[in-house]
């Protein structure tokens, strides 16, 4: 076998660096340098060696090697241009962005015509530097230029990297849908090695973090940091830790501080002062946001020192975010005047509103608090209002959590029902501003969900979502749902006066308000309004935790000596919960019908089982605005076809469907081998009422993968988007599918909400476990009321009275 030439070895080393295999690249470069005396080739070998040294934790050695190469005599202008571009890359990785921009420009000016492919590689690096400088237009121009040259040269991997970078630019501009689409499209060609895959995954984790899906983002970043660590890439590992700390800052400042400190120390050991300052800024923000907080002149001095360093190095937005966080946390900084540029990142603009709200709160100016918080939420809403995806809508509300709580707290302090109602609706609208347009049929999504069902069936009893292929399919489903669902017409929030005008003589609305520290309820009917402070939220959470265990026990223990003990414990807990959150409200109104709007804190309450709810009819609405808007349409109708689906392993499922179907003049039932996902979807599209009796599963971290167990697998939340016409009424006789995952305090996401978002008017489900006997008896009787033309909430309440069963089934949505 012929010995490879120095040029061939250098070409191989470049490919190895592109794919992230730096250790092997350094070995190949050492061989190459011993096989040539050509000064230009030697210089290029040393330039590539410098980049590999930088990425493997030797930035000082890298710069020494590269500057030595540049000082060699007899080099052509072409070689010097390439070396300047590489020196620019070292400056960029070291955080010296202005120097990097100058060096990149000099290199590109010489290479564009002489060597377009080499220029494309320099432009790729310049696009990265320009991203950090927030020159997104310039960054996109470079990445597009590079992608075109790579494509023309048949370099698919390089082109994929450029396309991925365009996705990152979309992320920085706030277009999360395009960002995820571009990154996942580029991934197959770009992720050729574990390191290359980790680079892409780190950027994708940032998309998930900005979307508010921090649990998944942080899991991904922890794995990415491990990959970089195992490949001895300390700079990249520290960057992953920095991004992890940024994500943790939103919800776990104590851990964010620890991770940021570790990243800062790693950057310091590498001699990378710029990135160390960035990590220090996250650490200081975490300290300022911790429950104990920090203040005083020493902290103010540290904040200003780091902020000045960041501005000097080009990270103006991060400096402003740090200063604003300090101003919000430290009363001694109230007098500082801070300005926000119009092109500042969304995070900075929102923090600016938080600062103004915090200052107003310290001065007791509650009206100003509400005004500043409202402006911030409106800024966020102008962004989230473009999303049609329920998954994205609910999670992106993360960015407004602190502003929302500040506004709600100030609203409660006003003691004004009009103000409290307006803020309750504002908070709920943040993640449900518009009704989505139904996405077009997507056969590919259907095929991928079918494959996911197969994986789940083959891996019972383990976390099937961790399967690599399942993870890939999950990403594809999210990508398609984000991109395929478009926002429809935004709904204008109703006022309390408008609400009163439609309530009539028998209906009241209970708007529960949670500020993060206090819980209250606004009781509104056609005659008066009452704003009532309720029990401590921590006590309510504790009661709900114990209640879930009691309900599970009551559903499981149906006979024997323990029944009375279990029932006594359950009734005691229900009575205590009712006294804390419901009885004070019902003491202010005698209305028979109730519309409940609740924050995520109360999403697991089995309202119909609370003692004081006896004799009442209720529905839980996503917001009063949505309920009023639904009432403007025709009455809740069950006219048309009725479909029943019975999944495997439900003891009385077939009996439940048979008895319920007997109430209708026409119905269709799928049982056994016929109860497939596709069969259920086809039946749903032709039915006004769909009743599914099946085992259900709620997936807390991935609510869109909650679902119903059918013969051939799970009908996921994502499958609902594939049903062209969703039934007006959906009955879910399945344990757990009424449960929700609480996202950022206000919003809860579960199967009931997914069906409503898909177009159903009313969903009947239980937030906790239900005994099979109770489900069979109660729901079969409920269908008699539905078939007679009764509204879903009325039919469910009547069935409870006739059977004497107090079960946790409740109506979500319009109800009546």
C-alpha cells in the first residue's frame, strides 16, 4: 500500500477536524509535517494543528503555533489568507470578537475569488462570530454563501453544517419553528461522529430551552457535556455547561450557580477570559435570583465589573441582562438608569419590564406594577401569538412567568374584581391566544407515530422514549407539529362586564388566581363579584399530593374490611380541601351552574367529589374568554354519529360501551382487533360523540405522548392532529388521561386540553384514577342524558345523582 503524501494526510486531518475527531487529527498532522518541505503546505498543516489544539484545551499553544506559521518566510498570499482566517477562528473561540471579525475580513477579501471553498470555511467561522455579535443578517449571508459553495463542490457534510448554522441564526432571531426544522433536516448529514452529533445537539437544546422545554433541554445538555468530556474537549464541555446553567437559571438558580461556577473555572484554566466572564454573569444572576438573594455594595461592584468586561468583549445583551437582574433584586440599585436597545434580545427586553415592575412594587405603586408587567407580557405575546402548536404555546409561556406573577400579585392587592379578572384572563391567554388552524394531512407523521407504537410495544416496562430510534421519531413528531400547525385568529379577552352579561340567572364563574405565593378566587355572577383570599398554596399542594394517593387506594380497594378505612381517609381529605379552596367561594353565590377557570396548581383537583359541589353543575374552562366565545356559537350538540372504542384489558369496557350505546339510535363500536389507532381516528372523524374506554397513560415530561392504549398501541396526543374532523364531545373513560403537566405555574397540558385544542367543544375525563365499576355505571347513565339532548355537564351531573356515584369525572371546555 502506497505511503500517503503530506497533502493527502493534511486533507484527511481537515476532514477529521470537521467531524470533531481532533486527537486523531493531531496524530495525522504530525505524520504530514514530516513528509514535506514545502513551506506553504507546512504552514497549512500547522494552521490545522493550531485549531485542533484549541479545541482540545490548549489555546495558548494553538496561538503560538499559528503565529509562528504566519511568520515563516516565502509563504504565498493564498496561504497567508488561510492562516489569517484560522487566527480569526482562535480569536473567536477565545471571545475576542472584534479581532476575529477583522482577521476574517482580511482572509475573505483574498480568498473569495482565488479559493472559494477555503473562503467558505472562513465564512462559516465568521458567521459564528457574527452570531455572538448579534449581527444576524451578516451571519446569515455568510452561512448562505458557504452552503452554496459546499453544495456546488459536492460536500454534503459541510453544507449540512452551514444549514444547521442557519437554523441557529433563526433561533437567535426568535423563529423557533424554523430553527428546529433546519437543525433536524441537517442532522443526518452533519452528525457523522459522536462529537459532530453533540455539537448539533447542544444547539438543539438551546431551541428547546427557548421554547420552555427545559427538562428535555437540560437532559440533552448533560449528555452533550459528557460526550465532550470523554473526547477531551474542555472548551466545548464548558460551553455545554454554560448553556446548561442558562437553562437552569429559569427554574433552579441554586444549581445554575454551581454549574456556571464549574464552567467559569474551566474557561479560566483554558485562559478564555471572555467565556469565563459570560459564565460569571450567569453565576451572579443565579445568586441574585436565589430565594435568599444577595445585595450590597460588594455584589454591585462584582456585577458592574463583569458587565463592563462583557460590553468590552461584545456581549452587550448579556451585560444588560446581568445589570437588570441586579437592579430587580437589589433595592440599593433603584436609582440606576438603564436603557434597552430596540434590537435587544427578547430576554433582555422582558427583564427590563421585570426591573420596572420590581421597582414599582418596592415603592408600593401597584398600578405601575401592573402596567409594566402588562407591557412585558404583551411583548412576549407578540412572539408567542405566532405559534399554532399547543406544545410550543404552553411551554414558551415560561418567559413571562415572573411578569405574570408580578401582575397577578398587584391585581390581588388592588382588591378590585375588574382588575383581578382582567389579570386572570391575561395570564391564561398567554398560552392560548389563538385557535389553531387545522394542519393538513401528514402521512409521514402518521407513519412515524406508527413506528413509535411498535417500539413502545416491544419495550414494555421501561422508558421506551429513551430508545435512540424513539428519540429520533419523537423529534420528528415535534418538528412536524410545530411547523405544521399555524396560529389562527387571536381572541380578544372579555371584560368582567361582558362576562356578567352572558351568565344568566343560574350561572357563576369562579376564576382562581395563583400568584406564586398566594391563592385567591374571584366569584362572579350576574349580580355581584367577590374576591376572596384562600388557603396557603403550599398547604393546598400538600393536600393534593395526599389526595391522589387516597383516590388511588379508593379505586383499588373495593371490598373487604379496609374499604371503610380508605373511604374515611378519602372523605376527610376531600372535605379539608373543599374548605380550603371551594367553600369560601360557594358561600358567595347560590348559582347552580359553575364555570371554573383554574391555574396549574389546581389542575389535579377532582372538583365534583368535593362535598360542597353536591347539587351543582360545573365545567372547567381554559379561560372565561374561551367559554364566552364558545357560547356565541350554536348550543353544544350531540346530534350525528356516536362512536365507541374499547381498548384491551378494560374489565368492564365492553359492557360500558354496550350500555352507553343503547341510549343512541345509531352508534358504532370498535372492540378487540378492530380497536386500532387508525380505526379510532376514522370513527372519530365521523362522530359527534366519541367515547373511548381504554387504559390511559400520562407522560409527564412529554404530554403530547400521553395517550390511550388501543389494540395496536397508543393513540398519542400527536395523533389528534391527524383527525380531520374532531368530535364535538369526547369521553375519555381511561385512568390518568385527565391528568396534566403543569408548565410554568399557569398552564397545564394533558389529553383533555389536547382534544380541546384540536377542536372538541367538551371533553369528559378524570384527573385521577377511577374504579372500573364507577366508570361503567356513571358514564353509561350519562349517555342517556346526552342522547336526550342534555349538555355534557348537565348529563354528567344527572348521572351522578341517579347512580349515587361521586367519581372524579368532570367536563373540560364549554360544558353547557
